[in-house]
C-alpha cells in the first residue's frame, strides 16, 4: 500500500510539473511547441549535456541502477563531482 501511495504521489508531482508544457500550445496558440527538424550545421559544433541521478536521499525515490551502482564508473563520476 505504501509503495502504491509513493508511486501515486510521484505521478501527481510529475503531472503537475508537466502540465504547463502540455497546456502551452493552448495558451500560446501554437499547434505544438516543437520546431521542425533542421539539418545539422556544416561547421563543427559541441554537444553539451549532463546526466543527473539520485541515490534516494530523503525518500526522493531517485535511484541509480544496480548495474551502474556496482560498476567501476560510478566511483569516478562521484569523485569528479565531489559527491560523497
């Protein structure tokens, strides 16, 4: 029962966070918020992005998969970002 309650709570929170994005087309009069695909630029470019993860502190429900948790890579990731 507690697991179901946690799941529904997270689902509600996600829905509330996504609601503005779902309603944006109605509010701004666009068919959808996306642009059509564009060709890649001819000049070199740099892709910058990040990956986030949580370890479930404070009952957040975030997790790192067992495969990554037991991988040598996790130690390097944590050390690189100064996480203990």
